[in-house]
């Protein structure tokens, strides 16, 4: 069982920055693909950014150049630096982890990001 604990959400003005963190329990963190998803009320959860076990990354087009995902395997933590935040970025952000052998998927509890003046 892996527990994912997010932190770093909050209220920020448009154009501001936040850094989300997700700390994972367990000893297999370096093998995990990690990702951040977000979800607005009554909408489907969407992938925002992903980082593989070898630190390859992939981002949603609307956040390219503004959000950066990274990982620190020594700290079992994945981060997402969010710059130039827009009102449409306001959502609940969820941390996600996946290992392939065996296939195991875990979600964090979510952290709220609010972008408003």
C-alpha cells in the first residue's frame, strides 16, 4: 500500500505561483511513474503533468511553459512548480502513482488550488 500526501495548494492571484508537493510512502518510489491530475466540479479528471521513473516528462498543452514537474527520489517526493497561474487553473489537484510490475495505482486525497484576485 502506498500513501500519497499532497501539500502546497492554496489561494493565489492570477499570474502568481505555487509549488505542489506529493510525498509517497514505501520503498519503490524510484520505480513509480508519478503524475498530477486536476479536476473541476462536474468535470472529468485530466492529466496535467507526468514524470516517469527515468524522469521523462509530459505536460498538458495548456500548461506547457508554465508548469514543471520534477521528482526527488531521495525524498520520495514529486513536485509541480506552477507559474503564471490563470483562473482556469483553479481545480483540485491530485497526485497519482503507478508501478507496472505488478500494476498498482494510487491517488492522493487532493489539494485545492484557487486562482482569484
